DNA sequence: TTGACATATTCCCATATAGGAATGTAATGT
DNA sequence: ACATTACATTCCTATATGGGAATATGTCAA
C-alpha cells in the first residue's frame, strides 16, 4: 500500500457502511442472526455479492459468525456501530441550535405579522 | 454512469464522511465558520486538497459557504448529519442489550466464584 | 491595469473497489 | 465414495477516487 486512492472499505466502520447494501444487511442481522441464504433471499442479491459484503463487514467487526452445520449464521455486532453514533452525536447540539433559531424566527414573524403564514 | 465500482463520494453523507479528512473538516467547521486558508493551516493539508474535500462536502449539503471579500467562509451544516445519527440510533437498543448481558454474566460469575476475577 | 492574495479546477496516475461469471471449498446425508 | 447443499473465493473490468503538481479563476487595492 503506497498511495491509496480511497481508503479501503475495510479500514473502518465508516467506510464499510458507506455502501447501502451493507447497511441493509446490518439492519437485517441486528434483529436476529441468519444464514447467508436468507440474506440472499430477503434482500434479492446474488449470493457471491452477499458473501463479499459479509466479508467486509466481518473485517471491521460489524458482524460475527458462528457455524451451524452447513450454515453460517451471521449477526450484527451493534457495539461496532457505537463509534459512528458517538461521532454524529457531537453535532447534535449544533443542529438543535439550528432548529431553535428557525423556530424563534418563525415565532418572531408570527408576532410581527400574523398573516404572513397565509401568504405564498 | 453505467456501472459504478463504488458509490460516488457525493452520493450521500455516508459516502462523504467515509474520508477521515472530511470528518476533521466537519468537526472544525461546526464550531465556527472559517476561510479555506485557515482550514489548510490548522489541518496541515494542501490547499487544493482542502478545496476538493470542501467541494464534496458541499455537494452533499454537509457544508455551506458565503463570500466575504476575497475569502470564502465555510461552515458545517449539522442538519445534514442527522440522517446518519438516526440510522446509527436504530442500533442503540441492541448494544444496550449486549452491555446488559455482559454485565449480568460478570455479576453471575462474581456470585458463583468471587475469586475468578483474580485468575488469569 | 497591474499585482498580490485566496480559492478552484485540471491533468495525471496508482489504487480499491462492486458486479458478473465461474469455480473452489466445506459439511451433510445416503 | 458420491451427490447435494451452502458459502467463499477468484478472475475480469469499468469506475471514481485522492494526492501531487500545475494552472485557472476571482477579488481587491493602488
């Protein structure tokens, strides 16, 4: 690895979940563990595709596997999503601020000119 | 666009923030708006690189710009991060479960064999 | 207008994809 | 041993990317 054009999908959770299908898989497997075949059937994806996505998710710890006969049961490891949740949480107070300002402005307009809502 | 190897960085917020430098930029610009030059100085990145990252962030609505003389002042638009926060939140109850189980198991062991903590 | 400053864009290139198709491997039942 | 089921991996290809370097665009001031 000399100069990477784009960070590997397996470099961290952020890169892994950038792919929409992988987000779907995670949402599915957090409810209950499932064999690959079920994921294929439910999400209407090709089996190799699912296996590849699971590989990526496994590499970053977003899913865990256990064997059960011929089946491999995958489940989401929700702990691995926490870092993303925490990072996004640091912005929470700011969008709250934003909403406040919008609300305040709306109320100010309401007081100043009660009919302005009807216009437009 | 026929068959995209990987979704464009500008396809949504998830893809845009997959890049670590862009996350740094967002964290910086949420506190206060700044001209490009300051971002360059603070994060120690090349100016063209910063401009390119800002372009991506702007395309997905993660930052906003306003002109001020020769400067362009960029600021994070925290609202655009909410969807990510919401998505990760759907997993919150599950990692809480997980933590509960771990805690319960630890306490069960404590009760059954108080010295086991010392071993290993 | 010219020069200086601030930011944006373009060109080039090595790289890691994601999908499709085909093939490989592993576990089970008979 | 063999066929079958369930997954995983490999090969191929088009694609978007990020960094570096160079250049373009835009804005002000004198």
